C-alpha cells in the first residue's frame, strides 16, 4: 500500500553480488542496471582486494592496509587462508603462511593465534571466523559502493573444492550476513564473464581456462555446447603462481644487493617481507611496461636499496617458471583426450595472467585459429583478475529472483548429470570426387539437444539425399617436414568446423571422417538454388528425431530413431 | 531457439534407386553416451534445468516462456490510463489548484492513493500529450487558455512529492469511505465494513494492515485486528486544509496569527479524526458477532469448567457417603453375626451342659442300675466307695470323654460286669494319663 517514495514498504529484498574469494586476492562485482558487469572498488579504491586481515590493538585492517602489515606486524596478520577452510590440519600446506600468522590445529579445524583485541594475550581465531570477517568486510565495501544492503552472493570456488570446504564457506558467509545463492566453479565463471558480454554469441567451443593465481594455478578444459558448460578435465599446481615469479624478482634483487653490500636481505624476515611486497609490485609493473623500478628503504642493516629491471631480463630469468605454466596447460589438454587443434579459445584468468610472456608462449602452442584471451594478445580481453567475480556477478543476477529451493533443485545432480554425446553427429556430403562430413552436434554435447542447420541444395534442384551420420575427427599430417612434431593418435573428439582457411605452412589439420551412418532422408522436388533445413533433436536416451524440409517449403520429411536405453 | 547454422556446401543428389517409406530410412543408432556433470551456470543451463525439472521439450519450453513474456507486456499495457476529463475541469482556474481533485485531473480516479509514482508519471505524460497548449494552437483553437495544462502540471508536481502527496491523500474526500448504513450492515456485516477499514488502512504507518476478516476468523486474528486499530499509528495530517499565509512581507503579526490558527486547526482536525475512528471502532466492535461468539465461548468454557468442578465435588461427596454407609452396614452385620455366634455358643454350651448332665446322670444311673455291683442289697460302704469313685472319675474327665464313657455305659446297660469293666477301663486310662493317683480309686481299681 502507499507509494514506494513514502518508504512505507521497505521490505528486505534480496540484493546479490558476485564474489571471487581467492587465496591472495578477492573481488566483488555486480551487474549494473545496463547489464554490464562492474567490479566494485573498496574504500581504498582497490578492485583486487588482498585477502588479508591484520590486527593492531584490536583494530582490524583489511586488504592493502593489512597486507602492508606483513612487514611490521606479521604475527597478527592472517593471509592465504582460503584453502584452509573446511580442512583438517593434517591435509593443509602451510607454506604460503610462512611470513604471516601461522595456522595451528584447533580441535577439528584450523585456527590462527592472533592478538585481535586490545589485550596482550593472543586469541585463537578459527579459519571460519577469519573468513567470516573477511567476507563481512567485502560485503561492507559492496554495500557502501552500491548504497544498498547486500545480503546475498554467488561465490566462486576452485573445481576441486570438497563438500566440507563448500559447507564451511557457506556457513562462514552466512555468519557474515551473506546468503550464498550458489557456489560456482572459477573456470566456468571466467568463461561466463566472456560469454555474458552483450556482443558474444552462443557457439559450440572448447575452452581452456588457465587460472594463474597468486599461490596456485588451476587449468581446466571447458566444453561449451549451446551455452551449456561441461568441465572435461582439470589440472592443479599448488606451488605455481604469481609468487613463483615474485621469487625470481626477489632473488634477482637480493643478489644485486648482496653483491653491493655483502648482506643477504633474504636472511632477515623483515627485509624479506619488504622485498616480497615491493617485488610483487615490480613484477606487476613489468606486465605493463618494459622497465620497472624497485626501491626499498632500509632493506637490511639500514641500507636503502633502489634498482631497476627490464622485462627481457625478467623473462630470461623466468623461463623455467613459464615453462611450468605452459606445461600445465598442455597437460590438461592431454588429460581431456584432446589435441591443441581442438581448442577454440584459451582464457587467461587470475593475477599472474597479466604477464605478457605466458600468453605469448600459449600463442605458440595453439594453432592460429585458437583465440588467446589475455591482455597481451587481445586488446578487448577482460582484465584477467576480474573474470571470476564478473562471472559470479552474472550468475547472481540470473538467480537473484529464485527461491533457495528452486536453486537447490536446479543444481541437484538429478538435473546436472546428463548424458553427453560421445561422437559428433553431422551430415555427410558425397560428391563425385570425395566425401566430406559436416558436424551438426559436436561431441560432448549435453543431451537432450537440438540443432538446426541449413544446407545448400544442388544448383539444378531435384531430389536430394540427406545422410545423417556419426563422425570422428582425425588429425592429418599433410606436409610432413623434418621439423614436424610427431603425429598424435587422434581420438574420437571433435572440434568446431574443419578448418578450411588453414594456412599452407600448417602441418597438422583436422579432418572429419564418417564413422557410422544413422539415417538417410530424401527431399524430393527441390527448387533450384533452394536451401534445405535439417533439424536434429537428440533425446537423453540417444533417440533421435530428424526433420528435413526445404526452406520456405511446407512439407517436411520426418523420422525418429528409438533410443538404445 | 537454437541458432541456425548455414553451411554453404551443396547436398548430394538422391541416387537413383534410393527409396524408403515416407522418404526416411533409419540406418543405425548412436554410440553410447558419456555421463558428465554440466556446470550449473548461465542462462542456457537455467533453461536446461527448467526443461528437465518440468519435463518439457524444447518447443514446449519455448512456448511457455514466450507466453510468460507476452503476459508481462500485457500487464504494462493494462496499466495505461485513459480516463476522459470532466468538462467542468476545463473551466477551472489554475490558481484554484488547491480545490481540484488531482487524481481526476491526471485521470487516476480508479487508483487514487494506490497509484504508483510510475503510473503518475505515465498519466502525466499522456495528459500532456493531449493538453499541451501547443497542441491546442495546432488544432486551431487558440483561445490562449492553458488553465487545464497548468492544472495538470500542478497535480503532477504535487503527486510526485511524497510528502505533499500524503498531505493531499489525507484529505482526499473522494477516497474516503463512509461507514455503512444500517441497511447495508444488515445485508452483510463484514462485507459492509471491510472496505471502510481497507480505506482507513492507507493512513497506517505500519503495513500490512490486518483486515476485518469474516465469520471464520480465529480469536487471535480478531484480537490482533482490534488491537491494531485501537492503537492505530496514522500519518494522516491536515496541512492541506491550512489557510494560505499571505507572504507579502508585511503584517508579520498577521502571519504568525494565521500560522497559529492553522496549527490549532490541524490539531483539532487530527483529534476529531482520532475520535471519529475510535467511535467507529466502538460501533464495529459492538456489532461484531464474533466478539459475542468468543465471549459466549469463553463463558461456555468457564461454565463447563465450573460444572465439571461441581460434578467432581458432588461425586466425591457421594463417594464418601456411600463409603460411610457401607462401613456402617458392615459394622452392623459384624455385630449381628457376633451376637448370633454368641447365642449359638450359649445354646451349644447349654446343650453341652445338658448333655453332660444327662451323661452324668447316665454315669450315676449306671452304677445304681447294676445295684452298685453288689449281689443283693448293697451295703452303705459299698455304695459309698462306688459313688466316691464315680464322683472322682466324673470330676476328672472332660465333656467328650464323658460322652464316650456315657455311650459305653449305655451299651453296657444293666450288665454289671460290662459296666464295671467300662468304669475300670476309664479309671485305668485316667491313672495312665496321670489325672488320678494310683490307689485313689477304690471300687474301680
């Protein structure tokens, strides 16, 4: 009753954001009124908010301010705690916390002993409690920015987050006043951040998402079929990330310092912390410019230090680490039983993806047609650090209006576990000279599925045969040269279309072979120059309905094949 | 709708000799599928989930979604406002805006206080499109009268200001619902009163407002309804009726005087309004059958309780009485039986005494009948010794033994030897039992 302007009906409605909660950095995003994802800056202006909390005299510091405390107040600073959530002490790797508050066992969970009150005696704060505090700060930043109480979120998690970790995260979020609508996988969020752009079209594609974070790297192969995503394979490296690159910078400057002053700044905890903090900034600067500076006051023994490094030097030093990144990507493609030729795009996500050299190396691995979505290879690429948060925000905008029950029912395995086509289905073209195959439904398409395609009829018209077949892609080595890589045995996996526009110097290419005919249909009396529309509908039980008609024609030839089930 | 791929490869011609029923020839099935987990994200997944959960096919789902979308646009169109103006409104002077019905000017009389700001904006736009002075000039009626347009502008300005809109709504007589007449009430009590409370509810600071309900409302609902209305928190105010304060700059006293008068008038009206509401509530409550019903129920409940208590008390008393009577009867019976026993005992004793007497007589008679065991006339000493022994034995034996002995003696009759042996045997038994000393007996030794 009454009008909204009177403020009479201020009902608590759901207001959801997307949160990317990482070990090193977290981001928050929201879909703005015009449908664009917008990553929210916190009160300090950071869009990548360090997942760090620090306490001085009971005062809580968060984000960049807290990160700076790693130098002077490392004992009361909690960092890199995301992966500890919902785990027991035995199964965690505490290495990243070496220079901050150390994780300790506390009953069945993990806690940090910190002085988070004005009193001198340290308190034990469980990792769940720390997460709650962190999320509460993120929520506050989002609320301040949007001017409206945020009370729900979609949060991204790594693909290998166990159920216990998920539950712990949901519980922590709830304690922070955030209703978790859904937890979604980081790589899929990244794919969605690209696919949710208004200019994007729904295509069938195979995407490699390389999420190169601060302390760990995760790579996944995601199949996108008609807008539905399926993860085909994942690979994780818990020791590889931005920190590995920072270490190279640190070592480089430490050696320089050592040479000058005969003191190793890495031996002093505070010196190392300073170098780490500045080294990270230098490494980031190198991603943008070819030269970067590092200056630390009182690095060791009160000696100030300032120096520069150029990108080439850095890239030379980091060769081994870069190889690890590319190796991880190649490994996951192999794990998915695919070939690099099958991959349609590579999305670089996570902070370390800013490093230009990594994307350039990936460019060399993948064929020309594969899109490499990283800032250094594509102007229109989205900031890799923001991908997960944007994807989460997009999902949040989709499910915001749904009831909890509705969401739960939708993400139930009953709904999400679906049969996927093991082989591509397409149409075979026989001409006088050769036989070609055109895939219509690619392998790994979730069922049920429906596709429609139009084909050109022969110029002279008349009766036409449509042969629907299962096809397999083969990798053919057309021009073997001495340098050529060894041919890989092709599996029954697919890619998009056969690459007709392939360049001549390419050695390997995809060819399609008819494997098994499924059905034949005839369209009679087709007009000259007309088009034939083929619609294939595959049921979950592998039954098919096929309809073929002349575009503009009234009658269609239909047929069904019963499923095997 | 799935996007249509267009492929520029020409299909092969039908080979000669190819034939199939209905031009369709199934050849084979598909290879086995792999089960995989799809990611629960994105609009296409939501469509997939919707189809799967509701068991819809692609085309069904598309149709249902399309229908829903259509319904939404229809709603928007229905919101459109088209009310024709009362010709009397055109003759109004713009400066008398205070007296106009703003909702009527905007064509929102159907909605009044329910109209959303969105609707007001739309209505304003619609009216402006028709009544803008330039439109009039274009149609040739250039009478230079833009009064109605000014009215529209004024109405919109006021309606879009939440504070001023409330002021107007407070005194919007057209939205006022008069209490129903007796006749209306007689037709249906709740039907008559419900719209009144619905209308009054618009002034409530607390939303939603509990409704009057019907015959079936629970006591709790009814109580919360009356509690709400007796503690009604209203935003109704009467600034709109204030007398205009002349702001000609002179007459500051005059201005203060008017202000004071206005404040008083507002307070008075507010009080009157409160009184009106309270009186109305009293009337409603007095006529509310439900209250009576609940009271009766409560009373019936109380009566039932009291009755139960009384019954209980009565029952207890009866129980006690019965117990007492029973106890008395038992006592009486016991007494009687005791008396009977006593009498019986007495009789038995007497009978025993008689029997003993008789037996003793038999005993005494037995020795007399056998002539005191003497042949011929017994001597006095003989009689003495025999009788002495008889007395001694009789004194020593009890009633039963006496009876046995008497029987034996009766059997013996007048046979002197048998009688003597019976006596002697008895004497010997008594000696054996130690009741008589050896030698004490003389005749029956």
